[in-house]
């Protein structure tokens, strides 16, 4: 059986800011977002805490055949502590509705694993809302396990939502 081809993933840059902001706003949902829906005037996508070098982007052709940014993930150290330097945390993963079902989220995760390993990390963590079954299934299929649950941590759309902590080792 031939190997599965993964979509291209690359580091983000300042020229990607408008496309990433648009993607982020278009995909906003209480399925995964704990912040209120963004409203104009929109804040910049990149800022002091969300730098281009923290993001990986996936590109794919749209319905018209134009290659554009179709997804992103944000990968950062979970804290500035030296004793925590071996860990990287995914703090955001998004794929445009028009690009779903092409393996982009999986490609972004695998690129994040490789980038974290290259940066010396041996562990990856993330947080996901308990009711986000599609994301949880994806993360589990990529080796993440539930390591903790903060029950009712968020109140979204009139309901309490669990904050699920997941992690995995990064094998060399």
C-alpha cells in the first residue's frame, strides 16, 4: 500500500496575518472557542503573545483551484519555566470549512510533532472542550490521552463545559 501523502505545512509569516485572521473569525464556534465571538473592529491576529513563529499553516487549493491558507496550529512552550522546557503545547488548531476532510488537521499535528522534536521537546500537551468530540477523536487517533478533566470549567451557550487536558510523548 502506498504511503499517504500529507498536505504541505509551513511556518507562518507576517504576510499570512489577514488570511489567518479571516480563517479564525470564520471558524469561530462554541464547539471549541471560549472567547466571545470576535466583532469589528478586529484585533490583529499577531501580537506580542501570538507571534508568527508560533504558528504552522497548511495550504490547499480552494474550489476555484487557488492555493490558499486552509488551516493553522499554534505551538508554544506552556510556560517560561526552564523545568518545563521539554514540553510544547498546542494552543489552537483550525481548518477552514471548505478544506475539511483532506487530512489538514492531521498534517498540522504531525508537523507540530516534528517541529517540537526539532526544538528539543519530548512531550506535547493540549486542552480541548469536553463536548468537542471530533477534535478529541482526532487527538486520540494521533496518540494523545486524557490526563485530566476540569469539570464545568467554562460556561458556554448556557451550559457548563469541561476542560479536557490531553498529552502524549514525542518519540524520537
